[in-house]
C-alpha cells in the first residue's frame, strides 16, 4: 500500500513532504545555488551525492547523537525521516576562520562572543573549534548570535547540550575527512526533539551544502580558499560579470561536468565507496 505524500516545504534545492503524522520525506534535487541564487541549470546526481553523504554520516554518528533518518530510498535522493519539533537555532561549528566568522573577527576581534587570538589570517585554523549559533532568518541571511541570545531561544540546559553535541559531531567528522584529504572549515546542523524530548540530529549533515569543504592539498591560509564543489560555478559566474541578482546564468556543459566530478570526488573520498556502487545500491553507505 502506498501512502499519501503532502508537500509541506520547499528549500532552495530540496523539497519536504509529510507521510502520515510521524514521518517526513526529504527529497534532494539536482539544483545548485551560488551567491544565494538558484541557477537554471542542474548538476546531474548532485541530490544523490548529498543524500548519500548525509546518510553515511548519520549511520556513523549515532553514538554521538541519534538522527532523524529512518530509511534511505532506492532512488538514492530521498530519505524518510522522523518528524521532530525543530529547535529555532542553526548550530554552526567553525574550525577555521572563514565566511561570516572572518568578517566578525575583522570588525571586532571576536565572533559570536568567542574572543580569538590577535593576528589570525583569513582561513586560519582556530586554536579550538567553536560553536557559533545563528538564528534562522525567514528571509535573507542567518544572523550570528551569542550564547546569551541562544539560551533565550532554547534554554540553558538545551543550549549546553546542543553545543556539546555539535562540537563532538564536528570533531568526529573533521578527523575522518582530514584523513581523506578534505578540511571541513565549518558546518551547520539542525536539531529537533522527539516526543520524549530527546535531542535528535535532523536535516542534512556534513554535505557540501551545509559545510565548507576545502581540498587539504591546496590549503593556503591568508586569503579565501577554493570551494571544493562550487568553485567552477563561482569562477564562471564571476567571469560573466553577472550582478548576482536573479535570474542566474545558464551553465555551459564543461562547468556542469567539472562540478559534477567535484561532487562525486568528495563523495568517494569521504565514504570510500565508488559512486557507481551507491547508484546501484544506495544502502551501501549505511554499512
Ligand atoms: C524540517 N526543515 C527544513 C528541509 C525544506 C525545508 N525531521 C524533521 N522534523 C520536522 N521538521 C523538519 C525535519 C527535518 N529535516 C526541516 N523544515 C522542517 C527543510 C528540506 C526542505 F523545504
């Protein structure tokens, strides 16, 4: 018997459906965004790469925190998940100084209330990974907040639990990735609560869309690092002089194939599984 899917939300590149009262179906498309604009050209298999990577990590981080994953579907791009009460917090961990963390540091010498050593350069590794939560903005960019503001949103005990859990997840995945030639500069988690009030890792985890992946062999602090996955797309868009407002440009075939190859390279390095094997049998990432 098949069950009725009801579409409940669209992200920039993903769709969310309900299956009955307790389950959700998360579907990752092949759409790609750059400079916050979804482009008209798709990257074939991008949704499968991201779905497979998330499932790979969920299957390995269960001792740190349970996840919402119930089932990886045979199409390799959709997962059935437990429906949770989501926390109103984006849980960001930074191991390196990039993006809004770098911008905050330049202005203030600290980021999200973490005082940092003087003299750090863009993309430098931080002395310790830091937890820098942000609020889910309904429009535009998420806004970095400090611990006091985050505690107002979720309470002190829950804040301490998401901080400790986020740092433990980051340490686990960043050590695994670094051993395979990929630096995870920063990453974002979303957590929810199950019916018993237990913390559960939701959304996607340690994908190129939720994290900054840098190729370790090209790491050169003192400036911005090339993005593992989207650099060809960004470079091409910059070469056009596009003003970064919608609509975005169509991508030529060589940019599509080069970008697809980078996604698949990240998948294969991180999982140790041939992408063709994942397409034949998605559950290979759960073993
Ligand atoms: C949930 N989102 C964001 C993701 C979209 C929107 N396990 C869960 N339980 C309840 N709600 C969510 C989840 C998860 N994951 C996630 N919004 C609600 C989102 C993908 C596509 F359109």
